[in-house]
C-alpha cells in the first residue's frame, strides 16, 4: 500500500485523473449489426499510448457521457487506438454515429491486464463469448507476435448466431495459418452455417491443450465465464491458471467513485482481469 | 502544552480568519449542532448537551458555557473538503472537436474548528482513499492541502458513539494543527492546547496563553480517560472483517431490509463515505459541456446498474454491501476499518437501524452456524 | 462369437461411455450393436418417431434440429465424432424430441433399444450401469440447453425472447 502522497501544504494542486484527452476518429468499421470498431488518433499529435492486453479506456462522447471500453487493438504495434464497441445504451449509440474526423475524449489506459507474459512456455487457451472476444483480441495478437514462446494455442469462441461473429476475416486467417486452433460455435445456427452449434463451454473438453501446463483466459457474459472456468477446472486446469475479466458500473475508472466494487474488489483497478481463484467465490454469490 | 481561556478561543477564530481561512465549526441551528462557516467565536455552542439514540437527536441546555460538551451532529467536514457538487472540468466545442477549458481551481483555505477524534480519523481515511496512490481526487487534495485542523477531545461522548471500539477515539490521535481539551467547571473555563505543527505553533503564538500546570494536565488526562468509558455503544471489531466477508447469506440482511428505506441518510451523514457519481452536463446550445462530481450512495438502484439491470437490486443486498464495505471490505482495500465509530448513521437513520446491533447479530449467527470456508 | 461382434466389442470397450463395464457386459451389449452408415442428409432418427437406438458417433457430424415451417430447420446442437446420441431408448415411449440429420457421411455404432432393454431386464445391475451413463449424457445436454435458453449474448436493448 502506498504511503499517502497527499500534496504538501501550499504546493500546486495535482492534475486531475478525470481530465480527458481529445482523440480523433480515423477509422470506423461495422463488425455486426450492433457492434462497430473505432480507430482513434490523438488530436494533440504523437503516438497512441501503450497499453496492456485487457486494459480499458474511459471514452467520452461530448455532452453525452463516458463509459469504459476495453482496448481491442494490437499492443505490439504503435498504431491507432482501437476499440470495438457494442451499442447497448445512450453513450454507445452516440459513438456509433461517429464518422472519421469525429472526436472522442479518452482517459486511460486503466486496469490490470491479461497474463500474456506469464503464459510464455505454456499452452494458451482463450475462451471468448460474444463481445468478450474484443478484450481478448490483443492477447491473441501478442501471442502470435511471439508464437515460438508459447505451446499450443487455442481460441474457443461462442457467438449468438453466425451474423454476430466478430473479426471473421481475422479468425479465418488465424485458423488457416496452422499455428493455432480456432473453434467457433454459435448458440443458434442459420440455414447456411456449416460450423458448430452449441454453447462455447462444450468446446472445452475437446480443445487441444495440456491442462497441466495451460494458461486459460476467459471473457464474456459472467454466466459464461463461470461455466467455462468450471469446465476448464473439470478438465484439470488449476484455478490459479485461469483468468477472467469482469465488468461493473464505472464512473471514474480509477478507484475513486466506488461504483465498480465487486465485493471488496475494485473492478477498475484491481481488475478488470482477475485470477479465477481470487473471484471464484464472489462469482458464485448473488447481488454482490 | 499550554492553556488559554474562552476568550482566546474567539481570538483563535479571528486569527484564522485574518490569515485568510474560512473557519468552519459547530453552531446551533434548527435544533441541531451543525457545522457551518463561522464569522466569530460567538457563534460557537454555549452550554449545549445532546441526547442521541437510534433515530433520535435532541439538544438540551447544560447549564454552563461549555463549547464542546456535545457529540457530533449530522454534518461532517466532508461537506467542505469533498463537497456534494464539484466541477471537475469544462470543455468547449471547437472546429476540430472540443477543447478543455483551462482549470481555474481556486480553493479557499479551510480551518476545521472542532474536529473530534472521529473527524480526524475520518480525514486520515479520506486522505488514504482519495489522495494516495497513482490517481488522486485533485479537488479533495487541493482543499485538504490547505486545511488547518483544530481538533477537540471528546469528553462527553454521545449515545450512539463507539469510537473507543474502532480505536479512533475519544482522544484525538493523528494529525492536527492545534488540539484542545476543554476544562469547563463552575468558576473556570479553560482549554488545554497542544500544537501539532509549525502552522499551529505560529497561530498559537499570537494568542494569549500560559503554560499548563501539572494539575491541569492531569485533569485533562483524567477527563479523557473517563470519556472512553462513557461510550453509548460498543462494537466488537475483533475478527469482524473476516466474519462479514463470509456472511453474505446471513438471514439478518433480509430482516434489516424490511426496515431499511434505502434512503441513504447513513451515507450522507457518514464522514468516510466517498462514493460519487459523475454527471456530464451540456448547456442548451450544446457548445459547452461540464463534468461534475456529485455525492452518490450505494443505496440507490442506479449505483450498481450495468446494461440490463442492477447487480444489487434488493434492499437487503444494498444494506449488506454498505455494512460489509464499511466494516470488512475497507480493510482489504485500504488497510483500516472504514468506520470511525461516530454514530451518525445510527442517530440519523429514520428507521433507527444500528449497525453495531447488525454487526453483533451477524457475529452471533456466525458463531452458532459454525465456520464455513 | 462372430468376428463382427468381436470387433464391435473392442469398439465399445474403447469408448468412454462404456468405461468401467466388465468384459462380459460388453460382450452382451455387443450383441445388440451394429455398424451403421448414413449419407449426407439422411436422418439417424426423426422427431416423434421411433428412436429406439443408442448411437456412438465414430465419424462425421450430426445436426440436432427441430423443423419449423416458418423458419426452416432450427439447429440447436451439433454432435460429432466421439459423442453419444440417443437416450430415448431408455424412456417410454422411446420416441425422439427432435430430428438427427447427418451433415456429411456419418459412421456410427448403434445399439438396439429393445435388445438392450431385454438384457437390462434380465440383469438389472447392467441396467443400472447403463442408466447411470445415459443420465450423465442427458444432464450434460440439459445444462447446455439451459445455457442456450439464457441467450447470454443478447443485446440488453432488445426485448427478451423468453420472459
């Protein structure tokens, strides 16, 4: 725990962590019916800030509001800041209307990220559900950038329907490059869908990895993460080798407003990525 | 250690105002001792006592001129150091998007007069929560940095006080600029004064005072010691954080929820509650936007809302969250209890819910149910 | 014992569904078993029709579907190599609640329902063992079905499909 670093009397007041930086939209891509990707560049010039896979920014739509969104870009390159956003409310709807040239306020990056470094030498299993693939995309890109440092790599991805599959072209590229396993399943198929149908947890028993030397990272709806973690445990993966990313209401993103508390944990600064054994009991409790 | 008299206390108020401080201290208003800006020491309470109990607060005359012979009132210094509403920044639309207006944070210096041990402890807690670590609340830090603290030992703890249980009183510990112990008897009205900083010493030098006699020091010690035995409530904190951390399914929460109105009075009165929300406001033309920090309470449904619904939908869950955070989660987060034993939440709860009773109930049912991992 | 039965015997022994059964039991069950092959598009069983077989899928993918005139065939699950299909043989009236259609060439071992029931009646201990294993398959299916029912990836702005 840090010593109180309160400003000594009479000195200049510190910079507020709530101050936003303007970023300009340089690219917009529609991913699915309700999901889109924004690419942002700093309006003040200079490269986008470095980030760790799993971190998020607070994104501000002028006059509308501010929300936390995971960074979905490539952490190994100094490209534009990338966020994949699902339209679920007022602020995301405002962001959906942005075109290149539009401006967003950005604060961050915040939060604890995925254990990509610590997974070196192990098999890597990434289990994603729905929009949960977006915060995990930086993990896959990091791992692929240094592929030889990892064992077997598997991505298990569940989407609602074929139309809701994110990053289709990229998934195909990853699969066809032979150096990782990509399994995609949908909750409900359609007439043309040739792939798997069924919940993503069903992919765990058969996925190619060695439970004794695997690091698993899961992101998706909380129920899905709970069940996926249990499947992994059933298959022999240790609870301290499984990581999840949780979500709670956030107003400040920096541990000052109290909103994101999940039990005693601040999702914004203790998480959003947590080791499963730390949150397993919390996840099983109601209204906590 | 020195002493000064009642008049010197008035001089203290003036001296602080002359140095540019806004002096905030206790005064009687609308049947309560509230904290308010003071223009002179004449506004301080005179001979006031209070009777406090769960959901009950009354003032009565004490028959003397004592200034501080009452326990804390509904307000705390939180209102000035961490105001209910504070503008964080403003921005204007520009051709290229928007630009932040340069910040003009002009913060008036504050002198906190009459900070009890619980108030001082609450300040330390807020310093830890809001002004340590990589991200500070800049507004709080600015107001706090300039604050002058005149602490006062509590010699007449109130009916709902339990600071002795939480280790935060009734004698002042921690940081202060001046510390007063009131010695008010028929025929004499003195304050034992200790300076706790250079700023305190500097102010004290300009006030009429003399060295304290051994008898006066012993008298003050005795009164402080006696006060510790006169707490209105007690809370056994031994092992309590661990018990509460595992008590999420205790039937007590549902029972208490029947009485709890989720009104949030406890969070308003509590000197350590810090939860806030952020509002982004625009003018009608949409050309200018402001971000404002506003007090919030975990008792509202919106507090835990994420797309689809609120995580803590039931009142039982919200009450449980508040109590568990205060007496358990806080320890894990910040290393101390979040509660300073001031009793405000008990006094000002319209339903008279007493969290020392709640905590005791959970502890007892934990003991009878046996320990589960 | 014929060569055919002997080969099936071995197949059954290797499949997790039959783990823990004594060799004699496997021999008995093998007597109810036969190799089957379905071409793409063929049904392993049909909804509401006799579904009186247990299948071990050895190769290929099978789609579990319910047909709606308005929406066409709604696929709610796909099963593939290694999966067990068909637990209706144990519950009267031994009729399936959905269609099972081969999406490609499917090779499977099927165990005849009436045959297995006769053997289970004769040896309740064997019946109990098979029941345990069938229930495990059912529980797994049910849990997966619960999941799908939750429509977890639904956008919260949409009205829920159920309740």
